[in-house]
C-alpha cells in the first residue's frame, strides 16, 4: 500500500511532520493497532498504554483526546498505568498518517485493518466551514431550526454554540500549542 504524506495530512490532526515522526516511533514500540471487535464492527482501534504520564499527555494531545488512568489492584508492586485510545475513522486516519514511518510488521497490520475497514466513512461529516456558519447563527435562529437545516441533532448545535465541540472556533480561544513543545517548565510557568 502506498500512501503519500500529503494525502495523510488532510485529516483532523493538526500535527507537524516532526510530531508525526515522533508519534510513529512511539507507536512502533508502545502502540497497539487493533481490529474492530464484534461488538463494535465499525471501530478499529489505536491504543497506547504506559506508565510515563508526560509521554501519555503528549500522545493524548496529538490524538486530540484525553487519557485514562488505569489504577492497578496492587499499587505497592505496580506503577499506575495510563491509556490513550482512538477508534473508528479517526484511528484509521492516524494509521494512514504514521504509515510511512512504520516498520514492516506494523505496516502489515495497518494494511490488514485498512483493507477490512477502508470503506468506513465518518459518522459526522461536519466541516470546519459548516461549524463556523453554525456558530455565527447563535442567537439569530433557534437551535432546532439550525439543526434541521444542517441535518444534525440539536445537541450538536448546542455543543458548538457552548464551545464543547469545535472549541477552536470560539472567539479568543488560544491556538493549540505543539504537543512536543509543551514541557513541565512551560506548564508550571502558566
């Protein structure tokens, strides 16, 4: 399978080439590329699980999700484990993004997953431009009317208006910093 880097960059992940290479290296050693389980057949998964909180925080920022703390039953003997997971079309987009940097075994697994699930389309097809239009309609039309116009659930419109979805469109929201540029020093200085 040949996937061009530029083709992969047209995704929802806002990462530089260096960040993608860093993430691919981490996924090569610590990532799990998982086929969709029978209970959720549209959800191939990409999972990273480790005890290094600082690394997990960077991975979570790259994925655009939060991490989960997985408490151990015997904390005296085992360290706390942290898990980051994405699934579905987002996981497949990330697999395509890191594909050029992966070793042969990982590429084979990605090929297998994409071959099986390559025809999946995102459940949500709302573009950034559409979300901006919805945001500008706040206060000018009822949420139900806007939802009907865009064929969305009313909760989606309300979440865009409140900043829970597409938060980067809200006025005065800061640009997302590079996940690799965030260190303990920059966090403690803010």
